[in-house]
């Protein structure tokens, strides 16, 4: 009897303790789930931000690479053109009949200089330096002058350093060139000089 009484006294207490522990467990479980959910949400947000920044950085790098590739391609084309010009001028210089004609700056460009590698039969090349960039819609035009009126020999532009080159076609062998001159003209060129002279041979 005494054992049964003791057992009966313990059972309500155990049930009471168990009933108290159950809400505590449920509360702890809810806190754990909430904390885990918050951690997952924070990680997802952080990952999204990092991924967005990474994608933006990749996009910027791709654009910079494309722009660099385009610049390199333009530089290669320019260098190949310059190399072809120098090779042609070198071929002319092998002929004893080729002349080197110096040009000096005049008018608005006294600091400009130029050289013409000239062959009376094969034509030649003009090389200039220290010429300012022409205004929009303008270009430099080369003239060959013999016995008659100046003859147009083509238009050209200069780079940011004021340097430029131009291929000169052969002229009538019966009308030898005595003077080379450069004027500032409309970009399309003109049949007779209208603008200021910037270079002229001595």
C-alpha cells in the first residue's frame, strides 16, 4: 500500500513536469527554426548581393575587354598602313633619281615641318609633323606647282601629335614639279587653293 501511494504521488508530478517541459521544447524548437530561417534568408540576401556585384563586375570587364580589342585592331590597321607607306618610300629611296624635298611651316603654322620623298616618274610620299589638327569639316591639301597653276595632289589628315603622311601620284613628266605646298581646305578638297598655306618647299 505504501508503495502504491508513493507511485500515485509521483505520477502527477511527472505528468506536471512533462507538461511544463513540452511548451519549453516547442518554444526552443520554434526559436531554432526561426533562427535557421533568418540565417538562410540572410545568406540568400548576401549571396544575391555578392552575385549581383560579381555579375556587374564581369559585365564591366567584358565591355573593357571589347573596347581594348577594338582599339588594338584599329592600332594594328594604322600600323600596317604606316608600314606599307615606309616600305614604299624605302623602295623609292633606292633609286638614285629620287629626291628628298624639305618643306617649312608658313602662315598660321610656322612650327610645322615636312618632307617629300619624290620620284618624277613614280610619284612619292609626303611626311609632315607639328601640324595642328584641322577644324571640323577641314583637311590639309597638297599641291604640286610647276610652270602653270597649282595642281591638287590629294587631301590628308594628321594624328593627335600633328603627324601625317600622304601618297603622291605621279604627274605629267613634261611638267616637272618645282614646288610642293600644303593649304587648309574643305575636307573634300578643292580644284584650286582657297585656304591659308601652312607648308611650302624652299
